[in-house]
């Protein structure tokens, strides 16, 4: 198990090396003539008004909430899926109940109208 | 020092260092990013502990989902740069946390200190095992976990209760966080008006929050918006 | 060993020879293992980088043909040197960092996104015995690594300190997390049918040789395959789900402030992810390297090329969807349908069991694998048709209501106009 | 094999992580940072559970099952907690735990 993951760590190292090499190489090769106009925040040539702090809609948060729900459900569903072939039929009923409970909160969000993007 | 010991020490330094930055840095967005680093290090611990499934679950749930919730919440409350690192009692909190850590370390490790002739801690702690004598974990523990979770004689009931907990949490969170609209919004406004009238005169009047809607709606006319080439 | 076998296993033979060579120099041990792994990882990463260059060229040429244009044709014969010209440009272009940017976050974001995109390739089986590492949680690992890029996108958006970047990042993340859910749910039927999360096991189950029955999972779970492909396209932010970038309409979303090499890394991440989605689709549903006569790696290459061409075709022809359509389509159609599909596969797979021994011990009717596949296929298609009919009826009702509304307004206007005339 | 890492190393690191989280909960002036502290504490708990599972009962699944449930609890806690904070912020424009002291918003 651990030795299997060694390659993942090495892969991470290799990717960082390769990409870091590209970034460093580019920073050596490229010209560097910053001017005030270049360093301005890009807003299609308009003057920037205020900073980037704008009020966001709570809807983003609610989408992330439902995502969290199914993500956490996934932690339970994947072990079940691995064991699926050797399970008796009544175990399936329990899992269906589990999934329907998850679906319940999606339907609640739907009924409350928070899935409507406007 | 074996390679794994070195890895363990490096990962602990990453986890603990970024955890300290989480609780001390003033910029909350940076705190959330250090939280992500800390979570990633904990996933490294799980790999060292042969629990690869939980390492992936840690990345999926904590980094992919919970940290997104945190960052969204930070953006939604707009209070990103806090004025102070801690509140008025932060020194006391530091002392309390430090003392609790020392007590825990004494209880958990095979150390002991002698204060005025009395020994605290346990130098012969039974769990100070170094793991070379430990049984190998079953390779396919994920399948065994799956079997146990849906077995009513083992963890079937907690499994279903977990779903119910998630359902309740989501319903509550959506109910609390959603923006009121239409008739609901009118009713809520009427209620707040009544509340305002009831309120003490010396309470500060709460200005209603203007929802600054900065998002412009690019009218995507799907007919003429044929995908064009990149450059 | 026959010539045939050598050709079939050429990747593994070369790999073993290189590994033996390294061990003969460094001696067997941790260091040699590390060097071999590092070499393998570097090769995989470089192949990804080269594939990225090739794919940009192929995509621009093919999409141009679809849209009746010529595409790149200046650099070299048929514009073949275009990717190299682009690469030189990326290396030598001035790279500006906005003065207001949060420097560390801004500079780290492209690196994080590229690394997470490349990490997927650590578990992909390219041929029998040729795989970075055969994790027994393979699919789950791929999904987990795929979800890691959301943080990088938020880093890019926040680090730029530009409100359009931040808004773009928010929208991109809302799209990514949304389409991650059907992706996660539709991998489940595959894992259930294969009985393992390891990608090697999943491929082996679809081959004829090693304990598999030769039926690719696209025939057993066609609906899952379809939804997986759709959500995969949306995950990589390609057309028709690329409205968050929409180069032709709005500024490019979360990476508007990036230029030069850092922009190239975002671009690389996008293409490497798109390639990863096509490879994952091939591995999960089309049987990976399984196939008769031709060597396995050629089969994998052919299948991946076919899937990627499909992606390009979609990109060249389909119009962009609207943001509200994007969200509704996911949460109100794909996710509920995926859930019903998972339950359907779960129940049918348990009632009609392909394995006679398991059918005896767990209950259920023992059927040959091909019959089980047939039942699964028919029921999935039936579910798809039923949900499409449902949606079509709803849409028709909506249209009727709208039409009535319009008629009413027209009538009112007529009355008003008549009044004005009368006055 | 678990080459030479004793169990108490994990326990002490997780105790340290727990105490850092505890400090965050007690000392931060922003409720979101407080919840970040809580998440750190939950992670410390999870390290403990999985370490005990690996070293003491690797053949039983009780340890990892508890760890899986901690994931659920952590997600639910973060979801509800942050939703409450967003709601409170909407009404009072403050995320300072010392100022949020009225029961009725």
C-alpha cells in the first residue's frame, strides 16, 4: 500500500521539477520591462474601481453544500461498491435507503428554489 | 533513521507548521490555504499508515469540498483581513493549549518527569510499539469496510444515521443560508419591522444589507455563440 | 517468445531492460528504485507535455476543418511547427504580475493546477504490466486528484486581485463542483460491476484473457458512460460548457491576469485534463487496452484518439450553453438521473447474477454474463428514454404556458391600443 | 512494514495538532477562523483513530469506520457552522464571536 503510493510522491516531485523548470527557464529567457500601465489590473482598459472585494451571492455556497453532501456520501458508497459482488440482497436495500436520503436533501434544495440560477 | 521516519518528521513539520499558521495568520484566505496544506499533510500520514483510501478521501472531502466551503464563506463575509491576530484572551488561550499539550504528551508517550519525588507519566507505556512487530493490515480493507457498513449487525444503523445526519445538516444549512425571495422575503421584512419597533432605543439600528449585485449577465445568445477557435 | 509476443509487450520489455540497467549500475536497493520511479515519472510527464503540444495542433486543425476554415498553415508544412512556435512564444513572452496581486498565491496557482493535472497519470494502465502504480483505490484516487484543482482555481482568482478573475474563479468552481457529483456517481456502477477500484482490475475485467468476459462496460452501463462523458467535458471546461472562459465573448475568467509561461501552464492543465478524461472514459467503459490482434498500446491509443476526436467534434459544432442552463442541467437532470441509474444497476446486478456461485450464496437468478449485460443495457436505455420523455413533456408544458402568456399580453396591448385610438 | 515509527509519535503529533486547533478556537477573533480550528481538532482525532486501527486492531474495521463517520461529522459541522456564520453576517455585519451575543438576530 505504502510502496504503491511512493510512485505518486515521486510523480508529484517530477511534475513540480518539470513545471518549475519551465517557469524558471521562461523567467530567464523572457524580457522584463515592467511599466506602470502593464502592472495595472486588467479591466478591459477601464480604470479599476475599488478593490476586488465584491459581495458574492450565497448561491455559490449552497452549490458547494450539496457537493459536499454527495462527496461525503461517496466515501461510504465506494467501499460498498467494492464489496458489492459478495453482498446479500438485503444489504442493497440499506444502500438504496442511504442514497434516497441523500437524494432527499437535493430535492429539498430543489423545492426551496435554491437550485435556480438567476 | 529509516526513510519512513524522515518522511514522518517532514510531514509532521508541514502539518504542524501550517496548522500554527492557520491559527495565527491575519489574512483569512491565507489561513484557508494553510488549512489545505495541513489537510494534505494529514493525507500523507494516512498513506504512511497504510490507509490509502482515507488519504484519497481526505483529499476529496477536505481539500476538494470543505476548504471550498471555507473559502466561499470567507468571501461571503468579506472580513478577510482581521485587525488582530487573536482576541483579548489569546495569551491565556496559548497557555491553556500548551499545558493541555504537555499533559497529553506525558499521558501518551513513554516519558515521565519527576517533580518533588513523584513520577508523572508512564515510562513503560504499553503502546510505545515501533510497528515492526505489527500485523500487516489486510490489503483489501476497503471491501471489508464496505461489507461492514451495510451489515445491520455491524455498522448498518450508524451508516443510515450518517445519511440522516447529512440530510438534516444540509436542510438546516440551506434553510439558514438561503436568500429569501418573493413572498418569503416580504414576510421576513414585515417581521423585522416589528422587531425593530420592539427593540431597545439604545441598541444600534441595524442597517439592512444592500446586496451589491456585481454580476453582469452576459446574454449568451446560444444561436450565434458558436464555439470558436482558441487563439 | 514469439515475435508477436515481443511486439505486444514491447513497452514492458524495454521498461524492464532499462530498470535492469539502472540496477546493474546503482545496485539493487532504495536508490535504484527511486531513480527508476523518477525516470518513469519524468517520462510520463514529458509524454503529457508533448501530447499537449500535439493536441493543440490537432484540435485547431480539426475544429478549423469542421468550421470550414484552414487553421494554422504558416509555420512549417501544413502548420506542423505551430506548437513549437507557440512554445517559443510562451518561453520568451514577458510575464507581468499585477502590482496589486498576492504574489505567492498568484505564482503558485498555475504550478498547483499543472501538478494536480499530471498526477492523474500515475495510475493509468497503458498496456499489460505498464502502469505507473497499480493503486487498489485507482478510480477513487483519480476523482480525488481531480477535485484538487478547485483550490488552485480559487488561488488564481484571489491572487490576481481582480474582480473579474475572482468572479470567474467562483463560477468555474461552481461548475466544477457541480459536475463532479454525476462523475462520482457514474463511476460507481463500473466499480460495482468490476468489484474493484483498481484501474488494472477494471481493464482486466473487460478483456477476454484474465478472468474477464470481454464485454466492455459501455454495453453494461451505457447511461453511466454517457453521463460520465458529459460531466467529464464539463469538468475540463471545454465547449459546450466553456462559458466561464468564453474567449470570444467575455474575458477569460479566472486566468485573465496570467500571461507567458504561467498562462501556458493553465492551458496545459486544461488539455492534460481533457486527455485524462478521454483516457479514463476509455479505461472505464471501452476496455482500455483490451482488443484483438493489434498490440494493446495501439488499441489504447486508437480508442483514446477516437474519444478525443469526439470531444473536438462536439467543440466544433455545438453552441455554448447559458449559465442557468448549465446549472439546471446538472442539478435537476444529471444528478437525479445518475442516482436512479446507480440504483437500477445495483438492483439488476443483484437480481440477475452473472456468477453461478455467488447467485447460490446470495440469492438471485444465475444468468450468463451476456444476458446480464443485455438486461442492463436495455434497462439503462429505457431509463434514458423515460427521463428524456419526462423532460420533453415538461418543456412542452412550459412552452404552452409561455405562449398563453404572450397571447394574453398581445390581447391586452390590442385593447390598450384600441382605447388610445378611441380617445 | 511500519519501519521504526512508534505509535506514540502519531499520538503526540495529533495531540499537538489538537492543541493548535484548540488555541485557534479559543483565541481567534473571527468565527470562520474558529471553525478552522475545530476542523484541525477533528483531523487530529482522525489521525488518532487510524493510527490506533493500524497498530492495534488492523484486522478489525472499527477504527476506520469511526474515521469515516468523523468525515461525515466534520462535513456537517463545517456546512452548518459556516451557513450560520453567513446568516449572522447578513444580519449583524459582524463575524466577531465577542459581538455576536444576542440570541435573537
